[in-house]
């Protein structure tokens, strides 16, 4: 963390809130996956957990972006995190009284609705805390914090789950509550953006902006479809129990491995930022993501599986850095909420809907074929996107050049 960011009290609180919220969510993901699979022994049920979270996020995308651009972003983040704390606390309480799987799906849907508000609000709030000059350093620092939480969270969740689902849900709820208290103390010093009049044009403004920017559209859609098809994380409970013959602690390690690779890559990129051949680097990284997915699907040995997952996370981090940098650097502040909401729904689609896709294909073809086919699908998407978005493939730098 740079000196200017270390002395920025609001950024420090924001950063700690991000760590707490990310860790809480990672613990929750481990607990939900193991709990549901323990109750149902069904790959389809694991997919339905992701679908239950995704559908509310999809339906709320446009209203969320509009609300974030017209209201206090700090308060929106606070209420989203506080709502998550209450819902996860309800899961903790219910799990002590033989909670039915249908109730878990219902809570997952409500959590999806609450979390629909958090990423756009947090992403839009960050530039107002640090200013344009410190924004690249703040983005890198924030990415490292999230990845650290993603390493610690799943391993911690697996360990705490040994005490039962109530303990895992309870620790997640405490961390969500802590995040909400931290974000409540953030002070925004930047002037509020001028609000546009309410209309359908402003409601759909984020979608229209992304459609007019082929490089941004190509980057976020490539990430969407590659993770949608290649994301094998929804099947980790099955891989852990039935293929690698391990328990909740092993599942936590598998959940942590992609984040470990992502953290290592984020540290590397902080020292050696992407300056040239950005588009080519992105496409090479997505190819690596697909190959790592195939390798993970074929592995039956824990060290090899962890190595493939770490490579998967490292290559995905390159995509994250490119996508987030393009969105932040080329979006006016008055539209950050709506554009961030569109970006978030692309991310949510790739993650939550990807979990559903993985669950369905695993139920149809088996776990290993589903993972391998997903990796092959990622490589096919990459070849198609290279033809559909030549401007992205040929992009030289993250910032738009004067000639472009």
C-alpha cells in the first residue's frame, strides 16, 4: 500500500471492509456448498444454489445501477452488507434446527438480491475516496486484499465447518456485520456528481455506454463466457469428496488455491504493470485458463489439482485487471454506478450461472467430463472472440491512446 493510501483513513476503512466482506462471502460459499451437498448428494442441487443467487442479481441490475448513481453509495454498501449479515445469521440459527434445503435456496436468493447492491456501490465509491492520481494503486491494493481474503476465507470456512454449519454461517455473519460497521465510518470528500433526470435513457445508460465501447464489451463478455463455461468451482465439493477423497478442510484448500494463484499474479502485476500488448496478453491468459480447467478435470491427485487451480486463478487475475482498469479509466463518474452494475452482472452471470451450468452438465455427463468440456468450451469462445472483437485483441495499452 502506497504512503498516500496508508494515510487515507477512509480508504483504510474501505479496504478493511472489503477484506471482511470478501472473507465472509468465501466462508459462506464453502458452507453453502458442503451443507447442500451433505443434505442432497446432488450435483444439480449445487448448481441450483448458484442459480438462486444469480436470478435476483440479473433482475436487479438496471435498478441497482440507477440507484447507485443517484443516492449515497456509502449507505447503499452499508445496507447491503448489513442485510447479508442478517440473512447469514438466519442460516446459522436455522441450521441448528434441521434446516430444509428449500429454505437454504430461499436464503441464497435473498443473499443474491442483497449482494446485487454491494459491488456496484463499492466500485463506484472507491474513486471518490482516493482521487484519479491514486486510483491505479488503489485498484491494485484492493485486488490484492480481495484475493488474500479469498485465500483465507475458504480455508477458514473449511476448518470452522468441522464444528458444524452453524459455526461457519455464524462466523460469516459476524464478518459481514463488521464490514458494514467499517463502511459506515467512511467519509467521502469528493463532490457529488450531477444527477441526470430520471428516464428510460438514464436507466439503460450503463448498457448503452458498454455497447458503444467494443473494447470494454469484448473484455467483460470474454470474461463472462470463459468463466461461465470453464468455471469448475461449483463442483469442488464433489471433487473433494468423491474424487480426491478429502473432507471440508480439503475443500477449503481447493477453494483457496485459485485465490493463491490470483494473489501471486496481482503482486507480479503491481511490480510489473501491463504496459504493452494488453489485448494479446489477455487472450493468452484466457487460453491458459481453459487449459488449467482441463488439467484440473483430469487430475486425481490433490497436489496436481491445487496447481491447476492456482494457474486458473493466476490467469483469471490478468483478465480481472484488464477488465476493471478499462471500466474505471474510461467511465465518467456520473455513470460509474450503472456501468459497474453491468460489469457486476457479467461477473455474477459467469460465477453464479456458471455454477448452475456446471451442476447441470455434471448431472448429465459426470463430474470429470463436465469440467473438461467446460475448458474446451473456453478455448472455443476465445477463438470466436478473437474474430468478433479485433480491437480488443489488438489493444496496445490500458489507457486509450490519443490516436484511438
